C-alpha cells in the first residue's frame, strides 16, 4: 500500500459517504462523475479495501468504509479551517466564518443579527451550525460559538453576553379552548397539554430537580428539538417553555405562572484567541455581541 495518498481521494470518499451517490457528490465538489469514480477506485486500490457497495438507495459504506469515516471527517474539518484561516489573512472583511449555536438561536435569533453584517461586507460568507452540542473551538470545528455554558478552555476568548429567561407560554387559541391554569397542579391536570422533552438531557434533569412534576410522562408532545417545540407553541398545541425575549416578539403567546416557573440561562460568546486578529471573525464576533445583547435586553 502506498505510504501517501492524495487528499483529493479522501475528500471524494467523504463527500460520497455524505451524499450517497457519485452524481450528487460530483455536483457538490464541482467535479465530473467519472473523475469522482476514479478517485474512489484509486483509493480502494491503494487501501486494498472495498469502501462502498451499491444498493437500491445508492452507495452504502462497507464496514471498512465506516471505520475510515471519522478520520475523513477530521481531515475535512481541518481543511475547511485551513481555508477559512487562509482567506482571513487580509485586512478586508471577507472569507468564511463558521458559527455554531443552539437550534433555537440559530433559527430564531441569529438570522436577524447576521443579515446586516453580510450586507455591509459583500465578501463575507457565513456557515451556521444549528446544534445543541458544544463544537470544539480549539480544533476549529467552528470559529465562533454561542453557548449556554461558560467556556473553560484557556485558549478561547469568552464574552458573557447576559442571561436569557425561559418561562411557560401558550398560544391564545389554546387558552381559549382549554382555559387558563391557576397553578402547577392544575397545569398538570386534564384538559391541559404540555410540550416537553423526549430524552433525558442535562437540561431536562435540571428541570426535574426543580419541578419533579415535570416528568416525561406528563408531556402530551415530546420533542428534543427547540424549533419543533416553538412550532407547536405557535400552532396552539399546548403549553411549553420558551425564551422570554422570543415570546415578546409573538403577541399571541401568553406567559403562564411566571411566579412559579422561571429559568435563567447564561449566554456566552466564544472564539479561539488566534482568530482575534482576523477581520472577518472579529467583525462577526462584534456583530453577535451587539445583537445578542440587544436581544437579551429586550
């Protein structure tokens, strides 16, 4: 087996694994399908392993292919970080900045904050990762992260933006149908329908510690997607948690039992300290700090 294999072959392997077909991967990479096919064939020959098998739904990874996938993902992440770093070596605000944030921030809050900075800087491209897991900033899985926990790595620049309050809300349509609960016990009784978590996450455990009544079995609608929970609230499906600043944008959402249920979460903005001198990252960091501060301040 050859000691060194062209990165392009691994990149093609990674894209085919993501897309499930040569044609889709070729479009994503801007290559022809025959070229991509040659990359995969050459990689398999060099490794003496079959990486894909054909199925009715497209190309499927073999066991050997699945074992290589984490390493190809790491290479793709590093290559993307290299490209972002290289394009940022200029005083102009241009290039690509990758931002990770929780699903609800990524879908409901960041678009309005980030639109002006892209309008000001035409050469700026933004990648938004909607995830509730903590991306590794030290290894450049993201350039900037909006987090609900204080970053602990020493090589990061961390800015505490403020706190966001979560409370119980319901749509006016729901309250007209089901009535207004007068307390926690009435909230948990028929005919009320609650929107809550499915899997027992650390945040769910915190809720249960404070309010033991809020068990999974108490929820009519169960989802671990904050965007799905928000959609259910807007549809009048039930009563659920919502960020107070977000609910203030929705006149039809009414706060319930604020004296009983209130959750405060810290909001932090973090970036690797090596990116401080890169104009694109600094511009986006500043825009996020200002925009999130205004959001939390109401």
